[in-house]
């Protein structure tokens, strides 16, 4: 299959009993991304439902409406919803992706998914620098575009209302688990699928736009946060393609998230 003047590589040699699978396509990419976020909703809903019935069991006289309000108002409940949602959806999504495209898992160049060491070790240093600088640059850009309007994220609001122990666990999930699965989906599956149909520049642009728009609900649809998200996504894609590995992008993404939630602990120290 010809893609931008090059031929799609075949996956690494597999046992003869293993069925050859095509690399990610646009339908499969859209399906697994939609499935990932649907799994988060289902896991969060199931957890909230169990917590609500536990509240009604402990207080039999409590009505449904009161039980819902009491459950959601518990300290750290919103954080636990995020932890359970991501903690359930991420490993299942990784398993599904490996089951479907396992033959391409350890192929560095797209349409491979890039779960290999980078072509040069210094890409890790570049990833750390990107992860450290981008939150600062992105914040300046967003604040300039916001023109004085408040800029908030759901994850920031959740962290501010969460006890310290739950906050630490939430940080581990947001910094460690989230970047792996999101890089798989957007810089792995989707970018590879797009590069089968268009040049790398367009594939980076389309996958970055999808990444930015899908995060808008968590930013309360504040449009002025989109350019910062686009910048993050483009730089992560450059790391992915330049290193021929997903790991530098995962590292930069994790560093970016770590700095984004560092304010939780600064706030604790300032008010403690």
C-alpha cells in the first residue's frame, strides 16, 4: 500500500500460527478512542452507583435524591470517580489495542505503535525539557487569549477538594497512567492511521486537533485553552515521529501533567 511515496512496512516476523493483521485504520482509531472515553463514563457511573446504594444501606431513611447529593459531596469522592474511571478504562484499552494491533506494537516507525526504545537516548532529555517548558508557555498563551477570564480545569477543581492521601493517588493516575494510554491512542493509533491516508504534517495536524477538542469538556469548553492543547499535541507528535518511539512523548506528557497538578500541593503548603 502506497502512503506518501513510501510503502507501508510489514510488522515484525510472527509465528506461522499468528494471523497477519493490518495496521490501525481510521475506523479502528475512532472506535478505540470513543471506547476509551465511554469506558471511563461507565466505570465512573458504576462506582457512583455502588457508593450511592451503600449510602442508602447505611441510612435506610435516606431518599434517592438525598443519597445522590450526599454521595457526591463526600470529601474526595470526585477524585475517586476520576481514579476509578481512568484506572478501569486505561488497562482495558491497552489490552484491546494490543489484541487488535499487537503485530505493530513494537514497530517504531508509523504505522507501528512505537513501544520500543527511541532511536537516540537524548530524546528523553528533550522530552523532559518539553514537559518542563510547555506548561509555562501554554499558560502564558492561554492567559493572553483569555483576556482576564478565569481559566480552570476539572482536574484542578477536583484536586483542590481532595484529601491528601487521595490526592497523591490521583497524581499517580494522572501522571503515570493517563499519558501512556493517551499517547497510545493519539500519537500511536490515530497518528498511524492518518499517515496511511495523508502526509505526516497533515496527520500531525488532524490528530493534534482531535486531541485538543476531546479535552475541551474537561476545560469547561473554554476555547482559549485550545491553542495550548494544540501546541502540546504537536510537540508530542514531533517527539513521537523524531524518536521513532512512543516513550519520549509519554515522558513529556507525564511531566506536563505533573506540573499541572503541582499547584495542589503548593496550595496545601500555603494554607497549612
